[in-house]
C-alpha cells in the first residue's frame, strides 16, 4: 500500500471548523492519507479535538503567506523520502460531492509525475493549486525541495499565484517532470462551445483563443461536476458579480451527496445563497 501524505491548508472565519471541512478530511482519511492540518486561523478546543479524529497532526500558525507558506510549514515536519505520494489541498473546496478514489484509477494519469484537478491558462498554463498530487519521482527530487526552501510569506495573493502556483508547475516541468489535469481546461471549454452550438465567427467573438476558458472552476462549475469533478469552489457562493452566481452554485450542491446539516451551515456561512 502506498504511503500517502496530505497537507491541508485551512483558513476560516471563526475558531469553529466548518462541517464541510471535516467532511473533506474524513474522505481523505478513508483513502488512508496521513493528514497534517495547518491553519492560519485560531481553532476552538472542540474543533481541535474533532480534527484529531481524522488528522495525524493539527497545527496553527500566524496568518501570513497564504497556502504555500502553510504547506511549507507542513513539509518541514516530514522526510519526503518516507512517502510515496503527497497531496496539497486547502479549505477553498466544498466536497467531495462524489467519491475521490476513482481519481487515482484514471488511466490518463498513469504516466504523470504530478497531477491536479484543473488547469488554468492565465499568464501561462498551470495546475491550480487547491488540489495537486505529487508522486515519488518528484518527492525525491532536489528540485522539489529547492522550490519549498525558496518560499517567502508574500502578502499579495496575486504575487503568490504568479510566483508559486504558476511557478510550481513551470519549475517542475522545466526539470523534466510530466503533469496533467484530470479535467482539462480545453476539453471543458470545448464542451461549452458545443452546447452553445456557436458558429466559428461568433465563437471567436465570445472568447478569443488566447483567453478562452481561463478558469473553468469559476466559469463552468456545472460542466465540471457533470464530468466528475468532486468539488465546488466556496468562492462561488459569494456574490462577486461573476457570471456564475451564488444561487445556481448552491443549487449544484443541493443536487449532490452533501449531508443536509452541511447545506444548512453553508446557508449561514454564505448569506448570498439565501
């Protein structure tokens, strides 16, 4: 059996950990992940105790540096040579809305050194960092270690995205490591265009090739779920003026396998879905 390590980066609005966070951790625990929970938020004693039902380690730290600083904190506690697989993930996800195990059975990922759920071509094509799995060739590489040693606690989220989310995929690919997204951006965008049945000229007006389908997680959560994506981004439940609004996003959750008590809590946490 593979030895699996998961580092879960958490930030919450209160010391009480949300039920959907615990639901996700329980799913990872069932997949035999050793879970380190690293939070930039204060945790209540009750939540800290509940987390220990699923997590081997629960740690809190100062609120700085976003997810990559939290993951660096978690990695410092481990000798990666002891692990076959590393999952980096975070509390921006709601789910799983369907079983996670089939992701690891996907034959398209057989030749990959690292993989994620979705890719994004803003600035350059890269894996989105809310869920990335690294296999042993990467974990044993000095290149991977060097990346984490260079992490700085940037305060600007866009700088973190440019330097670390985009930079991680680029850095490993330049080192010869192969990567893939399970739900590839180009395929999801092609499905959207097919459904719209737009003629080519209209299609180009709607979305020029250079900018098409940059962030499918925000643009097409319904299509992703239809294709087997096991999560919805929590940001979709906030009113931001984006094309996909909170009410339709919440309707997707209501059709899923989420327990009723989690849906009730999400209504309280995200007033825009009421």
